[in-house]
C-alpha cells in the first residue's frame, strides 16, 4: 500500500481545476506524459475559475478611472470591487488601504519607499529576497535564523529592546517559508513588535495560497502577496494595511492617476496635489485584469472552503514526507523540525547528487517540474546546508561524494490544484533515481543542467 493510499483513509476533496492539468510533455527516453507541475511556490497555475472569469470580462475591457464610456465605467467598478473583495479576503480593518502592485517584491519595495525618516527595520536572515533586500536605505538589523518558533519571538524581542524607543520601527516577517514550508509564529511576532512600539509587515506570498490570512486576527500592520502564487498569474500583487505611512509618503510612481491636481506656477515649475487614497501609489493605467484575477482567486478559494483545502494539502504533505523518509539518501531541510506545521513546500538534498542534475532528470525522464538552487533565499538555504557562500556547484557529475555537503537543494511544492498522481509519481521517481541512477546523460548549458542531445 502506498503512503498516499494509506493517507487517503480519511476523506479529502478533489483538487481544484487548474489550467494545464492535461498538458503533455515529451520524455528524453521516448513518449509523452502528463506534466506534473510541482513548482507552485514559484508560480501556481491559474485556477480554471479565474481564467473563466477573466475571459468573460475581457470583451468589456476598458480604461480605469479615465473614461465616461460604458466599458470604462464597468472596468472602473470592476477594479474597485476587486479592491473590496481583496480587503474582505484579508480581513482588513475599515481604515486599511488595499494597493494593487505588480508582486510581493513590488509591494515591499513600495512600503520601503514609504518608511518615515530614521526608521529601523528588523528582518530575519531566513526571509525570501523580496522581503530581505528592499530595506537597504533604512537602518536594518538582520536577525540570525531561529531554530524554534519561540526562539524567533525571543530573538526579535531582544533586538527590539535595544532599539531607539522614540523612533519608528518596522519588523518584516514571512508567514510560511518558501524553502521549508514551515509556518512562522506571526501573531506572537506581531505582539512582540507592538509591545516595543514597532510595526510589522507580513510577507504572505507563500501563506495566502495555502491558509486563510486575516490582518485583523493576526494583528499585523500590513500584508503583501502576489497574484501569481495565488492561482492568478496576470501580473498583479497586493499591499494592504495601515494608511498613514502610505499617505505621508511621496507616490511610489509619479504620474497620472496618482495626482489629483497639477498646476503650473508663474516661475515655470509645477505644483502637484497627490491623492490620499490607494491611487496615490497606483500611477499609470491600472492592471485591471490582474486585480480582477486576484479577486476571482480570493472568491474561488473562499467558496471552496479553507478547512477542506487545508485538509487536502496536509494529506499530500504527509504522503510526500513519508515517501521521502523511505529513502535514506534524502535529507529534508527544516528550521523548526519534523513536527512543525507547514504548507506544501518541501526542500531536500540527495546524498551524492548535484541538485540541478537531479531536478533535470525529474523533468526530462519523468515529466515532473520542480525547482533547484537557492530559491531566492540564499542566506537561509546556505544556513540549512552549512555551505560557504563562495562555493558554487555545476551540473555534470554528482557534486558531492557521500557525506559531503550539497551546494544547492531541490524544492517540490504543490497546492489546491495538485492531484495525488503527481506527487505519487514524484516519490516514485525519487526512489528510482536514487536506486537506479539517471537513464540519460546531462550537461551544463548557460548555467543550467540539461539533457545532452
């Protein structure tokens, strides 16, 4: 009996329909197979519901906040209704703003531009680069990787206790790691931040597609996430939360839409009166398709029911982890340990294998799409691997002899649209590659491991 059959004794729902579920890809060994998309942590496929909603609206597309015509008015209503839907999805407070951006990275860079003067920023080294790097112009304190959730809270409390008690401060923290999938103690970290007079922004890029997120219940000041991870890959993201710093800051982009009034001065210059609403940071023609697709995804996930979605994902997580545990050469990466709650993101290394080589073989010989590397979280992955940041692996032959350290890792990730068959095939493929080796030869091309022709 497979680990998935055993886990299926409790009833779980079917996967949500997504685009690409019937796409076939060629194998280097001959024939074709249905593609197993197991790289949700990078970009999740679009929900069929999202695609259908966007397709139904597309003929009515028009300019937003610009025109008097019917399609323009309809598009404007659609855009603003999407803002309200996202606010409801995130459990925003009545006074919060929802700003549409391009991605989580864009959202956090926007917030970084809105920081008050002399703001201190506290961020763990375990963050994705999107939340690790935007604060370069502020006074940043980078915190060491904690090994338990409680240690994360204690580390933050100690760091905040030593800050300027009269100046502004911001804590940036992830909700779920894009490397280990582990959930972070957001509510406890928010309480610690507020107890020391600091604000907190939640990077929910990996949390929002897997768990309900409530600004009010978690008591965070802002939350950021990307549509392309929330089954809405149409180039939009969200920054939602407190309005005061956003209203006080210069617009993220200067241009039409952000300005309420522009006049020429007698000296030849220009005076600008900026909006105080979310439009202040949404200059240019808004991505109404992207905003509407995020709202459609929010509705689809809410209507599917979070209890049901989480139960199914936990079923898949148990199956994958149990399957990998049967392979002694596999080491799963973790900060908080095997019992930590987590979402469907699992990173691992295989003894004696270069991770790029292993991932390439999964794709070319089994039709399975995963990711290899350092996952835009270089400090965290190197901490987990115990490697020197100056070293770098190539594809070719296995990078490390048994007992030596791997230089990068493999990540498998899944979600609401993943069928059991895809993760079953993945576990089987891992076992076969470890015991039998690759059936093809591979080489390095432009820094990537690819099948040799």
